[in-house]
C-alpha cells in the first residue's frame, strides 16, 4: 500500500504532461474537452487596425497537477509573447484579460498558456481575422446576345477587403407602379462569377424578354455587405445586333462627288427597325468621317463630298432604333476609288532667273497640288512660254514629273505658264511673273521652335502692302546641298508668321530666308538660323598647343562641325589645373578658335581641357598635358648673347696677355734658349755643305736633335770621365756616330772641313763637333735634301772669326737666329771624310760644352 500510494502522484504527473504537452492543437483540443481552460474574444473578425479584447479562464480543479492559487497564465500572438492581466475569478478559477489596442494583422492565432514546472503549456487558442467591409461594385453594364439570348453583365470591383468576400449578380422583376411596393417579387440570384472574375452570364431560361427588371451586384463578407447601383433595363434594350454586310459602293454619274452604298442585315435582325451609321476614311486622314441618320432594315444610302480619284475605306454598324442599346460591331471594310477629273486650282511657284550668254537661265520650282485639287493622280507638269489658245498648243520648254525645272528662255521673258495634268485632263495654266528682286526687305525676322519637327517664323509687316510671302529653309551641313522642296508660300499678305513643317529634324541647324512678294517686285531676302530642339554638343573640340613660354600658353582648336553642335554654341570654357589641383577657368566667345593662358608658373605641368556649351547642355573635351618652359625665348637669346660676349672677352684677354711681355712673363716665364747663345755661331762653314743622310721611313714631325759631341781636347788636359773609358762606353752603348765636322785652321783663317782639325792661334789641333740637327720630310712626300739646324744654349763667343766666304757665319752677332736653316745659305754640307775623324771625348778647354751633350744619337746615321 505504501508503494502504491507513493506511485500515484508520479502517474498523475505523467498524465498531465501528456494532456498539456507543448506545441499544439492536440493538447489544446483535449484541454477544451476536459474544460481545463477556455479563451473568449469579443469578435473573431475585426476591422484592420481596431482593438481586440480577449480573456482566458483556467479551472485549476480540472487541470490536475496544477496547484490552486499558483497558476500563472500568459499569452502568445502567433509566436510572439504579449502581456495580459491576471486575477482570481469565481469558483476558484484564474482569469487573464488581454487587450490589443491595434490589431494590424489580417490573420493571427491567440494562444492562452499556463506554466507547469517552469514550462509553458498551450491550453487554448482563438483565431482572429482582420480586414475591411466589402467595397461597393460600380460600372455595371449588361449586353444581350441575340445569337443565344444570354445576358452578360460585367462590373468593376472596389478596393480589396482583405477578407473572404462572396460576390453575386442578382436581379428581380420590376413591380408595376400601381402595385404596393411590398408586393415586389423576391430577388433571384442569377449567377456567381467563377475564378474571381467580374463578369457573369445569365442564361436565356432565367430571363424575361421585353419586360423591365432590376439588376445589381452584391458583395458580402463577415464585416458587412455592399451593393452596386441598380440597373433597370429591358433585356432587349441592351441587345447587341450582329453587324450588317456591305454589298457595293458606286459613284453617281450625274453628281461626280457622290457615291451610293448598298448594305443588308443578317437574318436574326430582319424583324427589327434599325438605326445605322456609315464611316469612311482616305489613306492619310487622321480620323474617320461619319455619316449618321441611316434608317431601315436594308437598302442603299447616298453621300456626297468625296474627292476625285481618291481611294476610300467604308464600314457600317446598326442598332435597334427604338432603344438606346448597344451598337453592333463595325462591318468588314470595303475599299473604293472615286473616278478622276482634270486638276483644278493654281500652283504655288517660285523662281530665280539670271542672264547668261544672251539667254535667261530660269530655275522654276512649284508645289504639287493638294489632294482636293489634284482630282486624282497627277501624271506630270508642263511649262510653256505663252498661254494655251484654242486650236493650238504653245511650245513646251519643260515637261516633267518632278516639281522643278531648269530651262533657258530669251532675254526679256517676263512670264511663263505652268499646268498639271492627269488621266482625265489638264489644269488651267498658272501664270508665273518673273519679277526682279529689288523690293524692300522685311524687318524683325526671328524663328522659334514649334515642336521637334516644326519651326515658327515671325516677321514684322512691311511698310508697303505685300501680296504673299515666300519662305526658304536649308539644313546647314559641312557639305553644301540644295533642297528643291524646302520652301513654301504664304498667300496671306497680312500674315506675320508661318509654320514650317517639311523636313525639320531636331538638333539640326536651319538657315531660313523670307521674301516679300509685292505687286510688281520681289523684296530682298532676310535671313536667320534656328533649331527646333537643342541638346549638348556631341563632342567638344580637340585642343592643340600653338606656342608656350614660361608664363603663357597659346591654345587653338578646330570648331565643332555644325552637324555635331546640336545647338547654338554659346561659349567655350577653358579649364587648366597644375599638380597641386589649383583649377582655373576662362570663358571664350564661340567665334574664337584660340586662347592664351597667362600667369602660368615656370617649369610646371598643367592639364588643360575645353568645354563646349549650348543652351541645353555642355560637353567636355579630352585633356591636354603641357609643361611650361624655364626661360622665355628672349631670355634664352640673351643668355647665349651673354655667353658669347664672355667668350669674346676671354679671347681678347688671351691676346692681350700674349702681346704684353710683362703680363706674359707673369704667366709664362722665359726659359733659356740654346739657339740664342753665341755657341751657335761656332758652326764651321763646311757644315753647310754636308749632305746629311736622314732615314726616309721616319714619321713626319719636328726636326730631331741627334747629338752634340766635343772632339777637341788639349794635350795633357783630359776631363774626368772623358777619355777612352768614356769613348768605349759610348761606343758600346750607342750606335756608330756619324762623321764629325771639325774646324781647320788655314792660311786664310779658320775654316771647316770634314775630319780635319781647325788650327786656331795658340790652340791645339783637335777637332770639335758642336751639334748636328737633322730633319726629314713628311712620309709619302718627295724627299728633299735634309735641313740643317744649329741650336745652342751657350752664351760664349765662337773662337773662329767669321769668314766672308761663309755667309752663314758672317753675321757679326754672337748668336745665330733661332732654328736657322743653313740649307738656304748656299753651302751644301759635305760628308765626313775618312774613317776615324770623329773624336769621342769632349775637350777639357771647353768646360761649358760638356753640358751640351744631347742624347738621341741612335736616330742618326753613322759618320
């Protein structure tokens, strides 16, 4: 028993969990079955946006497992928690009230929940719908079909009610006026539309023909009912007949602008009195022409006012004449072309005439006749110089199918005659007077858009009365063209405006000229230009750099072609910016094609672009990059001039330094020159006769100093380092020396002879060779006798007296001239005779000559 009592609460808890399991309608259904809880709302269907009130009552004694007094009730709208109030009710119940001030959902579920062991359990639910009352249907109309006599009605619905709504077409027989209103027959529901459509057909078996009845549409939902306006009709009054059939259309011969149209009705309409309408239209007509008042079941109707030689389309429809019912559909169309007759009226003509070569060259243009004057298809035009008379035709100068003609006429021709003809005949001739253009021009000419494809041209009335006006216009393009049809004549002489429609396109410029036609002359033309519509240019011009300096840049551009301007160019705007984003701009007149940007920074990069503007927009061009110069051209020229002057001054200073010895001595100090010493005078006269042999393969250059050797020595006086050791060393080191020239003392004084000593008074007989200088010609030139030079840095006088027979040494000056050429003094040098006449040691008596030993003997031939 103890175990059984202990297990009873556990079983109760499990059963309560099964009954109150969360989630759904299964648990709530069983709850309602047990009567544990119930939810009540004031109305399950409410107006959208209105308040909703609900209450939930929980009987704790019926909900086992719930402790009385500790029940907690909560609410959920769909899956969202909402707060309500809770209080204890009568009979130990717990009541929770909930008010939703604004219900904005079209459909929702309101759940009542209780908490058990911390878990919410749904115990009951109420479903709420929200919407609007049904809208009133309108535009109800019905049509009776005579093929099956079914009455088809259609209407338009109002706004959506957001609630399930039922719609039905209803009608009732209309009560007799003498009867009581209460005796009205009950309404009969004719039909219910399917698929949500707004039309319904009542079958013939439910209708009463030739009897008035009321028809209306009813719409109902949970919030109310709405009905359309009632339609009181006889079904036969709204019957729609089948269209008639056209049989024939013919012209009446007597009245040439009239036609007769025959028709018949279908068999189902044969017993009715009908009212019909006829309509017709020619190709190009904007609207139909309507003929009304045709009464009868079948027959023929006549109508006049048709154009000759014109193709027309005819159609017909009918309805019951005794009712205001519906017209039948239009019948199938029938085409008919009226017969032609000769053209009528006068042609508008315009001309220009110029004398040339004894003839008058005439360009004649005219407008094709209007359709009402052409009376058919015009086959051609004829131009003559005289009018047509009976019995003969004048000579024709032009016969063409075009609307212009160029011909030559005799000088003095003042009139020509123009006519048009078709298959039925020829029109009366139009006289064209060739007046001179020397009249007064018009004033105040201007043109404004009349639309995308038209232009209004206005002018001031001239002081003299005008008979007519001629307007010419021409599309402006890069390639010149001539439009023969771009003109029109305004025959009203009092007019001050005209509308141009032919050939006008938007975004294109047109030049317009207006002439005033006076009685006996033609006024001079006045001109203007206009656009029917403008927009931004297609592209802006491309910039080019014409010149640039350090602060200015000249730009130029080619104008935009007139076809791409799309309007009048009002201005060009130049923009330029440097690398620091300093942007500047300038506006340029559209008549200019160049511009100079000033106040630029030197050696700076700029980006420049141009913008072309019209009254309707602007277009930017491509960018041009430029860099300003560091110096201007004048500054560069001045710099070069300055540098040139500095260079010239420098050269002049060098020349001055070269000429001025004192200044030269400061920069280039003098070096002793052996050629200016007196030792140069010691060369014997025979030295001039010596034919020195110089190698012919040497490179051209300056004269070569070979050697200086002192051969004379005093007896018993041998300088240190001179002697046989020196001679041997020299002989072993250098090649064989050439044969020396030695001085020789003779009876007549001192002379020079090869290898013979010169006997000086009181001196020894040793020979001395002072120096040998050998030169050679340039390589490849003809070899000439070698030149002999003497050079010495000694300042001692020569020991030998000058001889009058020796011109070279006859100069009393102690020193020879620098680099004196001995070849040209008349004495040819002789070879050194003998085998050993060239001494090797320097004389001890000439200590100064010891310093004159010059190397380079290897370049000389042996003596």
